[in-house]
DNA sequence: CTGAAAGCGCTTACAG
DNA sequence: CTGAAAGCGCTTACAG
C-alpha cells in the first residue's frame, strides 16, 4: 500500500480509502490511485486487515466427511449463505473423531473465523464455551452439542423414523427389523426411538432380536441379515437407519430371492432407478445447512436470544421397496 | 499475549517461545506460562502471525460444485493432503461461472493463501500470472488453464472415452451415439475426440446425427433419445459423456422397452445396483485431488520445474449395460 | 477532500 | 535462558 501511495503521490490513508471504496476522494485522485494499483498488481493483504478490524470475513465448517453426499449437499448450502454474506468458507472433515473435531475447531478459532457451523463428533463441547463467550457464535447441525448451550439445527429423526416404520406397518408388516448406526451416535438413538414409538403406537410388541446396531460393514450386515431373515419368526421388513447402511443392505439383498420390504432413512441419487425403487424417509440436507448458516449470520448480526433448537421435517417418499406386503402366512 | 506475559511475570517473547514450542525455556518458566495461558483461555491470533510470517498455512480450493459427488470426493482427497501438511482448507463453488471463479481466486489471494487448487471455469487465466509470479503456486485439476503456464492434473479423457466406445464396438455395436456436455467444456471435447478415435480405429464412419452435445436437461435429453432411437438407422448403443447426463439418460430410458446398450463416463454410488448394472469408464476423483494437492505442496516446498501435466488413467468397469449386443438385424 | 500518528498481536533479529 | 525494540500491512481516530 505504501508503494501504491508513493507511486500515486498520495498518502497511505487515501489509498486505503480507494481500496475500500470509501467516499470523499476526488475522482482525479482516485483515478491516479487506481492506476497505481493496477500497475503494481497490488492486492490488499487481508491478514493485516483482519488483525486491525478483528473480523475475518470467514466462517468455519466442521463435519464428518465432505465426500458423503449428505454432507456435501449440506456444505453447498452453507457455502451459499456464506457467500451471500461476503464471507469465505473454511472446511474440515473430522471422520467422527472427537480429537480431530477439537483440533479443527481450535485451529479455526485461532484463525479468528467469525463463527462456526459444526456437525459434532465429540462427546463434550464445553471446550467451546470460552470461544462462544469471546464472541464466536457456534451453530450445531444434525446433532446437538453436549455440555454446552448453543444453537442447533436438527432433522426430525424421531418423527421421520416413526413415519417410515408406520408406513411398513400400514403395508401389513409386523415383524420389522431396525438396522441402525452405533448407539453412541445421537441420530441413531433418535431414530431407534422413532422405530419403537411406531411399534408401540400399533400395539406391536418390541422384539430386541429385531434390533441391530452397528457399523455399516458388509460382513456384519450380511450376518445380521442372515439371522433376521431366517430365524423362526423372520423379519418381513427392514428399516435402515442411514444411507450407508441402506447401501450395504441393498448390496447384500441383491442376490436374495425373498427380499423383505425396505425403507431407508436418507435419500439417494439413484434411489428411483433401482428395482424396486427405494422407499425412503428423506431428510433435507440443504435445508439443514441453509438454516444453520443463516442462524449463524443472525447471531453475528446481533441476535441474542437463548440458544435455539430448530427441527426440520422429513418426507416419506414411497418408491416401491417399502410397499411390498409381507409374504402370505401359511 | 501481553496479558499472558504479565500474569506469568515474563516477557512477550518468552510466551511466544512457549506457544510455539521453541527450545530454550526453563521448564519452570514454561510451566508458569502454560498455566497463565490456560487461566486466561489464551488462543494465539493467527492473523497477526500470518502478517508477520507471510505464511497463511491455508490453501484454497475452487471448483464447480461441492455437492456433485465427483467434486466432493476430490475435495476430500485435497483436504487430506492439506491436513497432512498442517494447513487449513478454504473452499468455494463457482458453478462454472468465470466471473465467480476469478472473484473467488482473488478473494483467496487477498487472504494470502499459500496456494490454490482449482477446477477452472474461466476461459482466460492470465489474471493469475501475477499471483504465480508473486509466489502463490496454482495447480489446475480436471481441466487445463487457458493462457497460463501452470501445473495441471487431468483424467485420461480421450483414452477413457475411446475404451468405453471400443467396448461397445467389441460387443457388436456400430451405431453408437455420443451424448456429451457442451463443447465449451474441455473434458467434453476430449471425450468426443476419444469417441471419434474409437470409431475411426474400427473403421466405422462418423455420423454427425449420432452426436449430441448439450446440458443435462431432461426435456432436451428426451428429445435427443427419441430421435436417436427411432431414426431410420437408429442408435443401438449410447455413450454418455458425464455422470449428470448418464443420470438423466437412465431416467429417460427407465420407461422404454428396447433399451440401447449404455456406457457412462464417471462412476456412481449405486451403479452396480440398478438393473442392468451400469457399465462405466471410472475416473479417479480422489486420485485427481490427491495428486494435485501433493504437487501443490511440492511447489510450496521449492520444486521449480517447468509446469507439469499429469494424466491419470481411467478404468472400464463392465456391469451389464455396456455388454448387451445390438438387436438382431432383419 | 487529504494526511500523520498510533496500534492491532504477533515474530524476527539481535543483545545480554 | 530471557528480553527490548522494530516492524509485518493495514485501519482507526483524529486533525486540518
């Protein structure tokens, strides 16, 4: 900026005015400055600006894995809001590793981002209390924070799972298995609650042998399916707690003749093209991202209520796999 | 840092030493400083550090759209390399808008990122020459830069398309249509070249009525398919130039009885589960991201050859849709 | 309409 | 092993 000032024959402050489009510079002066900027290929140094203003014009996004379609769509939505607010987005995947989450969050705070949107992995977020007090708003998405009062935007996991399971019940099923993620994960617990609630609502007794929680690994899923579908009182329908599990289940089911009815939580790109079409409880990942980011910027603009909890509805999309009736009993 | 120094009864410099893990601090002193840091909840301000050191410890990634699976997988790979180098990632989608690309690139440069990885959208990248000269390396991915000498990492578009079309030829097809993206897009041109090369190699005459270039819009695709599949000398096989087109085509084909053989460029999550399985020419989006980011850090570490052009191989994955023979002629 | 001075919070280069 | 001074490139607050 000094060089530009020298070349244009003005002071530093005048260059600053031109660069920032502040009023009160004679057109002729501004013109000279602009030319000097172009000649020198000057580009304002944002770190200096940040240091002085205290504003990074950047927000951080932490999630499990950008390459997962659910999160990549969410990321895109956050990106859009961030852009509308003339900010830049800093991102990081933490692979559900609590330490990595904290590492990322701290790195972003050291960088003095204006705020944070995060899909939490950790089991204790009290480490963020100090940052929030220091004026860095944090909005959680998809899962709530633990030991911390902060904004959170969630999908209606209980209601969505209940709808999905109820749909199977309405199609005549009473032996419905639930395959879900590890219970350590908030959404897995919520969806299991929805499953139980649907059964209870229909007066169907809970059978713990029909509930399988764990990672989406082909071998484990195959073993579970073998058991569920061949045990004396076999399951006639499956409800899958998330898209990764649904994928593995679909693949394992591909070879089998008597396929159970199936409803999955989370929608897929090609879900309508497989045969039968996959019936799903669709979440709104873009909505989650958009609402969370918008709330963050509202906080940044001064909104200071108590932490909010926003729940977004899910939608049941029947495509065939969830409408198959149970086999006739003999 | 001043507060920490005061509380620990040491100088600023000593605090800096502790924070940065520099040697030459008595354990007892370091201990006092650490306690002061913890008590005050001190977090180093990276903008100040950046200003002084000139290093952002951050790199920028610009691409078309993170929510596209191809790019989200690429993003994840870049992220991984960035993390291994103790950097943070700044991202932005430009929706194939040249102005937006430049806007993002400039914003990232003002922020003094250490380097840039980009899937270009613009038709002129000379605006980056100054930045590169100023020491900010830029690596292009998926498409080469225009009017600029810079590193680029590409998929083997020509070879991949040639393999895909040749595969159809080997299965007996001679009337093979090519549906590709707009010719303004580099990869679309390359893949068309591969298509032509495969035909030429088999001595099959080029028929321009079988080549359709355009956006992946259902209405346009349907019209093209109606024409291609019903014209006197109808196409018996289709080669789709990218995943978005393939999706639309699959959807349009879903209702039809006489389905042509089909090979798509780009792999899909559920490509093996649709029926028939989708035969694809798979790119390696993670490889593209990894190689590009690694090259960027090599540049940052001082590598100073001439700009490189790295081409990554593609793989043909037969799954059924590309192996169907043409209908018997009468 | 324009500018001189101070300072944001660190690190660098040097001295002791 | 520890510290005092200068400076990175801007903006803020003020003066003229």
